[in-house]
C-alpha cells in the first residue's frame, strides 16, 4: 500500500539487541543513521574531554521511566487508599507495601531474567546487579545497566500484586497474604511474563503485549477475582454501604498514577526513541478519551458526574492502551479510549448488578472490571488495530499487523484471543492451587471479631487520628474500640466505628 510505504519511511529500521562490554567504538558503523550513532559520537567527545562514559546517555531511555514508574506505585497505593472505608486504611499498607520486599526478593533471586525481552535472556537468568555494575562488564544495548532492567521488571511485578490486593482488601488474613505473594509471583506472574515477554511460546508466536495489558492487568484482575472467591466476602454491612474516606486523596493518587503511566508504557522499548514517544502520546490520548466517555455515561445514566467515576474511566483507558501503546496510531488510541470508557462502565454499572456470579464474589475495588475487562479489551483491540510498521519494530514475526489492515491481520487477532485465554486459565488454576495450599496452614480470612472492628484490630494503629493534636486516646472520651468484639458498646445502625472506636455518623 502506498500509504504504508509513506508511513514506513518515517521510521528507522529496528536495532536488534546485542551484547557489548562497555567499550567505545563497539557500535558497528553500518548501523542506521541517527540514534545510537549520534550518541556514540557524543560519547567519544565526552571521552576526549576526560568524562566518564561507562554508561552512555541512552541510559535515560530506561532511567527516566524507572523514576516515573516508581512514582506510579505510590500513586496506585494512594488511589486505593482513598475509596476504602476509614477502618480499612492501615490494612491497605499491609497488602500494598509490606510484602513489597517479598515481591522484590523473589523476583530478583528467582525470576529476574525470565520476564525480560530480548533474544539472549531466555537462555539463562539475568546476571545479578553486582555482575553488571560498572566498566567493562556485560550489558545489553541500547546501553543500560542490567541493574536497571532488573529493577524495571520487578516494579512490574510489584504493581501487579498491588492491583491484585485491591480485590481482597478488608478481610484477607495478612499472614496468608504474605505467604501468597511470593508463591503467586513465582508460579503465576513469572509464567505469564516469560511467555509473553521473555522469549516464551507466545512471544515467538507473535502475540502483542506491548507493556503488560495481559501480563499485569488481565492476570491481576483474574487472579484477584479468583482470590476474592476463595477468601469470601466482607461483612454484609461493609458491602451494603461502602463510602470512600477521602476522595481528594484518591485524586492525588490518580494524578501520580497517570503521570507514572508515561514511564510505564514509555519505558517499554528500553530506549528514548520514536516508539517510546508514540507510546506516551497514545497513553494520554486514550486515558483522556476514556475519562470523558465514562463521565458522560455517568451524567446520562445517573444524572450527575462522579469524581470516582472519572478516575475509573481514566484507569480503564490507561489499562486498555497498555498492550498496544506503541503499535497503534493515535486515531486508534481514540477508538480504544471510547470503548474502554464504555464497555467496562457497562460491566461494572449494569452487568454487575444482574450477574449472580459477580454479585457473589466480593471484588472490593472492582479490579475485575477496571483491569481484567479493560486489559482483555485492549489486547483484542491491539490485534485489530496494530499498525504494520510499528508492529514489525517489536515483534519477531515479519509482516505482523492488525486485522484492520488486512492481509494476515485476522491471524493476529486470533493470536491475541488465544493468549488471553491462556492467561485467564493459568491464573485461575494457579491462584486456586496456591490459596488452597495456604489454607491448609493459615486461615485465609481475618477472624470475624476483627472484621467487625476493622483493620485497626490487625495493626493496632489507625491511619487517621480523629482527636485533637497532642491529645492522647481516652476510651471514656473517644469510645472503646473493643466495644463491638466484646459487647461493651452497642452502636446504632446509623453509625460506624472509626479509628479506635470513634463513632462517625454516616
């Protein structure tokens, strides 16, 4: 096609990863103009000036996304913090942050080389950071330390676990959760990540998952829904009335999350190149479109806009574009935003109330809708809308394209569907097996008396001090936080127990 040839001329041919040993002039002079060659000349000038050039400037292609993606982790936790009830605040920090060390240790020791893309990494685990530090040690071009790659990969694993936690917040035993994290990370997450990113069978088959629509979002949504089934629901009173404790805090988290997503998707090429630029642009276009569509549907159906709904729409847009951020054109990102703002809205607001299964399973924060549904939608739309030239920049299969572009595009859509089914089945089976094994030794649920009091009973501390600055807690003045468990205090149905027994009229 003539238009395809015109579009293709705008992009340099892809540079295949290869091994280097940190020496100058290691880049072949036959490489395409611009990009690494220009940077190589700049490094030579830096060396002539006596400057350190062991890790060249292209490291910014991965270093900047690392900073933004770390920010996204914070934003995700703040975003989860805002919608929950007051007495569930501290417990979020348990599933969301305490097991972070377990996630990172498990990935670094057991799985660090497996999710990493590139032709050589599947054959052996990545070297540990001390083997890839400085000077003439091995590194992967385009010129970033292996330590950066390892960190980038375990931030992906960390955000997946935080998302999964959103399905079981408010009632899962913290000890069971901390046992679940490393087991699920090794036996579920790493399998999907390697299959799609690390040279596994789905990668070599040509399935597109640009930055984790399947690896992160579909898997966390399905695994979270499965975990919620086995853990069981929250108390009936908590499910019937679920007011957010701090909408402004949720908005702050959403802002950080949106900004950090640019590092999430923009860092996927591991380079500061045109593909990364397209990914960042598409990410913001899709998220903005989805937010507007979700808010518009709220206005039409509920007669008023919802701030929480706007955040949900932003989230589904970010999730939907993730599997195809760097392989679709901007008009396609708008289409994906329209669909991601409407289809997950329908499943959450309409279908959820009519489905017996969805009503039975208590998915605390609706992770199934915002991540599983949106991630699946994004993966299938990528198979439909993937632009041929952009697809060939990242895929091992030549002439890959979405079904919209004709040719073999229908095959790509089929591949996306099969990969989604694999991720769904694997996560249901592995999550079920892990939780059943843990249940033999540790109860999956918090005790009923702790559920009645709230997560303050688990952690012995509160997220918010609801009395005056410098004022110490006085049970005769502020209420007895053990009242509900021991029958010492009976609260009217119109009140709830806040931090350490402070009653709040809802």
